[in-house]
């Protein structure tokens, strides 16, 4: 491990999921990342990398496709199906340009461009305007401030300016709105009403909530909440656009019925009364315990409870709330039976007082799994929302509709609530793990599966070796140990292939974990242990004391796996260590005689002794570093393998055996 990795920890793992030659998902260490844009295209003038050339901040992007949106497509732009991917480039006289009606800032007053004027006067614009054919000219979709700056310069000079432009297709309004949003909403200066207008245009062109959110780096929930402003009446939206209503009040009003909105608007416009705002508005919408007769689903003529007004008057009030709810529930049950008889797959009644959040649902017709969602308010109002499913249910239906999907047909409402599912799950978990205590063979196979695949509680990484020098990498890659590891890997893969598993992935997936576990249960003990041995060997950390412990415990024959090579001798630089090797392979007297020789000369002497040049060959010689256990060559000098062994030697040797002073870590010798 490098010093930097020791301080910062292991490098994060980036996974790109590719389907049909496109990057469709990005994962970093098993999680979808937030992607932050940093702009370095503006050289010394770009003082803030997280802001664009006009000073607006880039916002973090929650990764969602498509790949081209972040430049991650695996094939050329001209092959993309996105009309914005490869627009035509052309210089257009400024007189032929105007702000497009699809630009989300269309119709607003000219912006202040004093901050970018000096740079554009001196060097021109560095980024093309994005335009589309409109009428006799071209509408500017993205680049409004640059366009206005160029207009100022044209007025100052009295000369026409040829503006570099990227031209979009004329008939793709959705792509134009997307471009304007990328230019504006992603920088977050726009008001919610401006976002609503822009998102609404996209929604009208067929873009889904997921697509809108994915394109512009905002969450699905934000898009749904912005689109929920459609539930408001036009006059209320106008008041909000003029900042006459605060955000808290507007969110409360999205929960109001049309009648309640009309009543609130009348209070707002009244000269004698005051409309409730903020939390008071939400409380006003929810209402109190008073229940008027116009809320009844049942026939008032058959109602046996008391009414606090004449039934022939305009609106009466139920005197007994309990009696009302008993009759209302019976009528509601009858309506539900009517819906079921009409072919609706499910009717879901929300808890009394819980509001139907339209932004958390999508429209779906009855023939395609749509449900009826019943909203019951404390004031007795019952609203039937026909043809809706939740966003999560919509995603499941889309997944099941795919040809390669293994999921079964859509189910009805789950039979367990969240807390009940947790209760059952925890008790099942407890019973399963207590029983596992009596089945060590199964536990062993389960542990192997976890080490191979991982889970939310297991993170095991294989040893990935990357040497600093190419010759070291080549030496290790070509060693007998590596060859045996590769052969063992092939054998283990064949075992799993025989049980129907063609690929093994350490992705933490619960299903894949169960697949591997099932395959291991089908293997005998010898096969399972061979898998265990490979997994443990593949995840054994290099450079630590545990390597020395394993070598001693397994009585590893280092001589069978390693022999001195020119690469080894070239890496030895300490003359004390070189001279110690001369003494070991030749004799102490030979080492003493060669003490003043160069390191190269002493290395040649060592190599000649190994090869038998002018003496008897000694191919089996190994330096102390490659003995089991390892020995240091220079007394009191630091030696990683010898130091590691010295720390743990007493754990693996008898009390009578002592670690010699020269084999103790240098720090321990100093302390002694």
C-alpha cells in the first residue's frame, strides 16, 4: 500500500453498467454518486471552478441516464438518438436572432451583462449560442446573456456581428426546452413558477418525471412537487408568480380542493376578511370537527342521526360525528364494491386526514393496472382519484413488462405493513441464525458466499497487485505462485459453471449471493474447501504479519516458488545486505575480502556462486529474506518481513524457542 493510500484509504471503485453500447448506470463503491461539475475551460479567467463563465453555480447531478448527457456515450455523437447531440454549426448575423419563445426566460427584461461585456469585447464569445429556426430567423434557446451582450456591442460599434451558433432541429420543442433548462434551471436562479412553466412544457411533450429529473440534475420528488402546482387555480398561480404568496402557503394550497381554493381566493381578495397564510392555511384546509351535510355519500333521508339544521335548508351540520362516520363508512364500502365490480383491480382508502399527493403518483388507466385511491378528510369530504398508481408501482410494472424480466405479474396491495414486515423479518432472522449455529458446514459455505459476493454487512476485496516498476510486475506475474492461483481460479469457475453459474460478481446483490450459496450447498466438502482456499488466498493482504503467519503455519517452501533473478539483485542497493549475502553463499572470509569492492562486483560474485562459474553451483541458495521464517541480513536494520515475523513469532513458537536479538524489530532492539 502506498503512503497516500495509507492516509486516504483504498481508492474508490467506479462501476459503469453498459447496455446496448451505452453507459446506463454509474456506481461508486456500490452507490449511485452525486456528480459535481467543475469547469476548467476558461483558464485564468475562471476563478471559481464550480461556476460557469457567467457566474452561475453548477449543481450536483444525481446520476440518471442518458449517457450522452454527461458525455459518457460509448459511440460517436452522430449515432446518438438525441437531436441535441450533434447540432449543425453556423455563423448567423445578429439581426436574425431573437430570444426563443421556448427559452424559459423569454419575455423577461434584458439581463445585466456588465460583468461579461469586457471579456466579450476583447475576445468574443467562447461558447456558441444554441438556436433553432423560428419564423424568418432563429430563436436563442440557450445563451440569452451572451446574446444581449453582443447586442450591446453591436449598438456601440454600429456594425453587424456574425454570431457562432449551434442549430437545433426546428420541430423538437422538447429538446429546446431541455436545453433552456440545462442553461438555466441547473443553475437554480429561476423561481418555482418559472420551473413549473418549463417542466410543464416538457411534460406536455411526453417527457416523464424520471426523464425530466435525470436530464437536469434534480430529484424526482422536486419535479413532482413543481408539477403539483398544476393542481392550483390560475389566479393562485399568478399570485405566486408575483411573490404575493409565500412558498409555505402555496404548498398548503396544493392540498386544497377546487372549492377550498376558490374560498381561500375570495378571502384573499376580501377587503374585510383575511386569508390564512402558512401553517394557518394548512390548518384551515384540514378543517375542524364540524361536518356539513353536503359531505355525505349516503342518502340523508335514510340517516337516523341528528342534523343541526333543517334537511331542506341549504347546508346542515351533523350533530353526532360518530354516527356520521358510521353511515359514511357503510356508503364508502358500497362504492368500493361498485368500483371492483366495474373492473378496477384495487381500491385503496387512505387513512382519514392523509392527503393524496398527486406528485407521488402517475396516471394509469384501469386496463393497465390503474387503481382508485380514496381520500377521506376530517371534514367528511371523500374524493375518488381514479386511475393512479405510485411511482414505485409504475417502475415495477415497467420492469415486469420487459421481455427479459423474471418478475411475476403485478400483485394487489401488500398484505403486510412496513412495521409488520419488519417484525416478521426480524423474528425469522433470529430463528435462522440461531439454527445456523448447529450447522457449521452450511455456515462455512454461507461465509464463503459472503466473502465472494459481499452484502450490506460484508465488504471483502481481492488483492489487486500493481507494482511501481514494470520488471517487478512482470516477475510476479510470471511466477509459479501466480500460475497456481490462475489454475485454481479456473478450477473454481468450472465448479460453479457445473452448478449453472457462468459468472461470479462481487456486487453485494442479495439474489446473486443466494445463487452462490445454493451452488456451494451442492458441492461436497472437498470442493467447497477448495473454493474457500482460493477465496482466502485471493483476499490475503500483502505486506503484513499475517503473510508470515500463513507461511509458517503452512510450512511454505519458498525455494519452490522463488529463486534469485537478475531483477532481484538489481533491486538490492544496500552494500551491507549485499556483503551479508556474499558471506552466506560463499564464506565470511570471502565477504570480508570483498568488503571494499563495489556493490556490482559483489552481486556478480553472488550470481557466479549461484550459477557455478568457477565453483560448484548453488541454485538452491536463498537469502534470509526468503526463508521461513524470514531473517534480517543486517543486524538492527529495518527489514519488513523480519520485523513482521518478530512481532508475532511468540504466537507460533513454543515458550522454549526465543527470537534472536538480530531477528527482533529494530525498534525493539533500541528499547532493549
